[in-house]
């Protein structure tokens, strides 16, 4: 009987202390569109990013694809292509589209498409598309970087607390946001 009483008291104290630490309930406030102009989650609010619309076009963009590289936080070129050693310092020029957002200054890639196949003479032995180009002999091989495309699956929704800074990564991409009051 003593152990039952002690266990009951312990459980009551435990549940009471957990209830005091609850973060509150959420109440719908408004729907927002966030563009490339940075916006901040106000105090007492949370944002739920539920969708994005549009893409930014990148033409002749220099991208590093050495083994240590990443493009906007995602290392997606190191395993593409079959003619170069991904541990070397390499870069190339690409045309592609991307939907990205920035969270507190950090880029999150939501989707990319259109990574093109480029000939070896567009590859450089540096990380910034300068210096000498790779020489693979004649004819120059073509590297296929289609595997670098990233689909949108599983990236949304995203939740952001108060004081988070959010924006899309360009003027052609918008983020659909639901704002909630924390009550």
C-alpha cells in the first residue's frame, strides 16, 4: 500500500511538472506569401511553411564539385559523372533551375532541375571555374550531371519559431506560410 501511494504521488508530481512546461496551443492567425525580401517571425507567433511556387534560373553558374564541396549545403555533384576523381578540386559551369529558401542566412534547397551534361572542356581544376581546364584527350568526354537534380519530396512542411528570419532565394520564388499565435 505504501509503494502504491508513493508511486501515485510521484506520478501526480511528474504530470503536474510536465503540464507546467507545455508551450501552449496554436491559433490560426493569417496566411502569408514570403518573397526574396527577408521577413521575421514575430514574437508570440510560429510559422509553418507549407508550399513554394516558382524557380530561379541559373545560367553558366560556376559550381564546385570536389569531394569536399557542397552546393547550398547539399553535396550533390560529387557522385555524378564517371570520368573525374571527386576528391580533386574541380568546378564547372552549369545551367539549372532551383527553388530555395533561406533560414537565418542558411540556404535550404527545396528542388533543383535541369542539371545539364557538359563537355570536359568546361571543367576546371579549381573550385571557382578558373585555372587550367581538364584535358581528357580527343574527343572530349561528356559528363552527365542529371543525378544532381533534387525532387521536392519530404521537405515540407517546415516550422519556424519566433525571431526566425526567412526568405525565398530569388524574386521568382514565393513561400506559402501559415502564421499561428501561440496562446
